[in-house]
C-alpha cells in the first residue's frame, strides 16, 4: 500500500511525492543517487546509462585474465585475489580480443557508496546474453555473484567469460547492469494474479489477452511452432565463427555466426549438451510501468538447462507508452551434461515481479532507444536484420 513519504534523498528536493517505502529504485531516484554521490564513476555517468529500473555499468581501462573464476569471500578484496591469480593484464584503452573460454575480471568505471538500506543486484544486458557472454558482478568481500549488500562502499568488477565467440571489447563497453532497491518487495502469486486481472500480463499473436499461468511467478513456455508461421524456430551458434566486435551494431551477417533451426514436423527440438541456442517464448508478456521483472535463469524443476543469461525486464517491456500488446521473451538456452528434448509449449521458466518505489519517468521502448520492444525471435543488435 502506497503512502506519502519523504524523497529517498530529501536533501536534494523539498518536494514530497507519493511513493512506496520499499521497492526497486526507478530512473529518477537513480539520478538522485548519482547526484548525492552514492553512485559515482571515474568518468561522468552518461544520461543514456540510466534505464527505467537499472544503471548500465561500463568497463574500465584494464582487464585481467585469471586462472579461474572466483569469489573474494568475507575476508578479501577482489584486488588481493587478482594479485594471486592473474595470468595477464590487458589494457582496454585500445580494442582487445577476449578469447572464448577464458576468464577475465575487469574493474568497472562505476563504484558505490550506498546508504545503509539500499542493496543491489546485477545481470548481463540483453545483447550480452544473446552473444553467450557469461558476465557476473563481483564486489569486495563478496560471497555471492551479482549481489551488492546493503550499504556497500567500494569498487565493482565484472567477470567476463565469452562462451561461444571470441569478442573484441574496449574501455567504456556496457556488458552488465545494476538494479538498486530498498527492502524486498517481491510480488506474491496472489498479488501477481491481481495484477494480471488489472493489466493483462500475457497476450497471444493476435493481440488477444491470455490467462497467465502463475506458479511461483509468471510461467512461460517455448515456441517451437514458429513465430507468425515462420519456418525458423530458433538459432544454434556456430563453432569457429569470426571474432565479433561489440561496438559494431547491425553490421554482421547472421549466417557467419548462426545456424537457423527449421521447424520440425513433431514441433520439438533436442538440445545438445554445451551448445548455445536462441529460442523464443510462446507468450507475449508485458511488464506494467510500476513493476520490474527478472527471469529465473536455471530452474531444475523444468529441466537440466539454463534458459537465460540476461534476466532483467524493465518497466514498460511489452507495454511501453503506447500500450503495446506484449513482447516475446528471447531465451538464451544451454543444456547441461545430457541431451534434452524440448516440445512446443513446454514450460521452461518463470518471471518474478517486483514493485518499484515509484513509476519511472522513462519506460522501456523506442523513445529511449530500447532495441527489443517489438521483437519476435531476435538475435542481438549486432546482426543485420533479415531483408
């Protein structure tokens, strides 16, 4: 239940606004956080880094190739671990190739001086996940990846492991993003059912609302029939593909990197172990403006595979400012250890919803240059669109 409370940073404004006392910080509060010096950087934070419910993080000037992935643990900083395990230091002031299968740790330009009641959670950006670049946030004294404890004060680091393609990266590239929140305002299934009745969270191809399947979040399924009757139901990454430069948008021929997967008569697909696939959800989902969502990346209850590397869904996804009737979720799929059979319409994952402290002053969509608002089965923005 909302009430009138002071601004998150009352020293910045005399104007009170109606908001929730807990929740994910929306765009305008993230700017307040930056203005107050709680989120700062070695180079000024650019307005384009501010998303509806997150901040894009930028690579710093150096990368460290390390022997193995690690967490610093409760008694160590990341820099101390780097002193022990670094194999090679690499300057990112000029573009550099990062090799698939190698582990890199990169100090980020941003650092945090969080208030005692603000914590964070990170995820790769959508384009990062669609390139099979495994990216996780690390903090000093951290015992978990992707988590920033409340009141954290210190630097941020990205662990980067290119999974399928060799990539070219440079200082300033944005591979991951950070959400900040006060409290844990997750939406219960009962609340999510109410939200579905009020907002309609799921639509079909004909823009007709569908009943949402709600069970520990919004359950979604895989489309193996072909989006809008397409004969292609997904893509499998090629081995031995060319090096991919992260700065080149819309310039690569998909056929050099991906094998299209045709629809089978049985409407099924066998996932081969350790191969990387791009698939799409059957459902077109919507995230209302006062909520954000996150995809659960690995759920053993539905199968031994991971279905998402980039799990944040912003307020306005599939909704926008012009009442979009839902957008498909793109699934970045990798099977573990054994082949696994997927069938059309099979449940493959969940979206968990969390309330924002206030409606953001920007929403996901074309107005802020969002790349995937009307996507069907879509590769990352680095590839040329079909003619």
